[in-house]
C-alpha cells in the first residue's frame, strides 16, 4: 500500500504506475551522463592538438620564407655598399646597392628560359677583384673581347673610334702618362700590380691593347681616381656577379665618430651622443637617392 505521506505515484492511461527517473546523485561518476567529467577530459586534448597544428603551420611558413630568402640572396640579388669614389658621380660613397645576379646571360639552357642578356659595352658590373677574389669591385665595361683599346689624353678609343662617355668625370688636374695615355705612356706605375706589369707589353700591338677572349676591360667613371683595368688588368667573365639594380639606401660619408664637439657638449654622455649620431645620420641621408633604380 502506498505511503499517504508521499502521495500516490503517477499512473499511465491504463492505470499502471509510471516509473520515476533515476536520482542524479546515484549515477556512477564515470558514466556517460557525467558531462563535467567528459568536458574536462576532452577539451585539454583538443587545445593541445590545435596548438600543435598552429606550431607546425608557423614552422612550415618560417622554413618556406627562409628558403625563399636564401634562394633570392644566392641566385637573384646581393647587397653591396660603395666604399670609394671611383664611380662618382654615377655611384657615390655610402650608396647601398642591390645587385641583380640574373641579368647577364650564362651559357647553357637557362639562357633560353630566364631574361638574361650578354654583357655590353657601357654596362656597370659588380665583380670579384681578379687580384683578390675575396673583394668585390664595381666598374663600367669599356672593352669587350677582341676590342682594341687605347686612351689618349684621357679619352677612350675603341677600335679606332672615340667612345662617347657622358658619365665620365675628371677631377684631377695633374697629368699622368700611365693613366691618361694608356698603354702608350710609361709602362710602369707604383699602383700597377706586379703580374699586370709583366703581362702588359705582351698584350699590346701597334700601341693598342687587345682584349682577350672571355675578358673585359673596365674603368671607373671617376676616371682620374679609379684603380681599374689600367692598373691590374682584365676581368674574367666568370668573375662578373651582376649589375647594380637598386640603390636602396644612401648616406653621405659620415663624420668621424670621435668628433670632439659631440663629446664636449654632452650633458649626459651616452644619451646625448646617441641623439647626436641619429641627428647626424638624418642630416646625411640622401633622400633623393633612396629606393632609386641604379643607372
């Protein structure tokens, strides 16, 4: 008999008692009905998997970016700084260049696939210095293979004709037979490399220097202040790296960092010196040359 204190149990349509739902407090903690326990077990695993996926994606992207950067630096462009005035007024001391390493055509299949072209007279080239390949020089090509070269009173003659050089500048006023009347002047000069001095006479015929096959004769645009092919010889084709593509930064030759004015006026040495150097840098920037295509 039903306990009257708790009332009668609910009946269905046929008068049978309807079973009551189980007491939540009696459900086993590891059963499917234990939602808090399930969430605490699943969510941390999902977060760990998501974090691991993000890490792999970032790692792959970083490796791809590094690979592209290394490819560009190795095969496409290379950065250089102009340290001397031998190419003034075309390239100035303190110009920072990106050099196009793909412009000049190598031999083989790549010549037909990529936009290469042969080296021409008048091209500016960056090359490994033949005397010391660890150094890099930048000069202008004046003589191609088989050309007959001579300088007379500073003017360049190629194959019997004077070369038009609107880019050439002359900043020295004293005559120099070796420099200005090459190779018909004095055969010896204090700036001439030993190997070139011993070879020079054997390469001259009828007062003309004959450029050998696979070699190039180069001069600086600042014709009176350039140690170039007159002083150390030809540039082999394999030494040529490329041509200047972009002046990406340019700053005038910096003042001596030990400038006494900076140190004397400094109320707070390090801070003032840093501010002064930044100020000097901003004053020395050649804004009109930055991000300018190289000539």
